[in-house]
């Protein structure tokens, strides 16, 4: 009985240690990214907005999403820096698939034939 209790306590302590270690690593990475923000960097917010950093303070960042539209966010709202796209990869639109000109119409007596077959 005591051996099972020891296993449960050790397993619980190990789980707590592993989860807090992961959270600390994530928090450190987020803090490093937020402190490394620079003017002109293209960033993505946690809401999915993408824009260019136009102004920085200790607490806030101003992002220009389209020419003339500037939005103010807290630094915690910045999810990451958008990596520049490589030219030539994914630049061409996908080829369109031609759809058939006319779809096949069901036979006129198809529904009635099916009901008759079910009765048999």
C-alpha cells in the first residue's frame, strides 16, 4: 500500500515539474520576442492581424495594417514576427479545374422504382 502511495506522489511531482518547466520556457521565448521587436518588422497579432511596426513604447506597439490604418496593441498581443516569403514559392495561383458542362439527371421513374423494390 505504501509503495503505491510513493509511486503516486513521485509521478505527481514529476508531472508538476514538467508542466511548469514548459510554461517557463514559453514565457521566456515570448518575452525575448517582445523585447526584440523593431520598427519596420512585420508582425502577427494573437487575433491574426498582420502589419508593420510603426511605433514602439515600453508597453505598446503601433501596427500599420494597410496604408493609413494604424492600430495600437499591447506588446503581449503580438504573437510573432512574420518571416519574409521566399520568391517563387507559392507565388503562382493554383490551376483551375474545369467542371463538367452538364450534370447527369436522375431517371424520371427512379424514385418510384426504388419504392417498389423496397416493398418486395
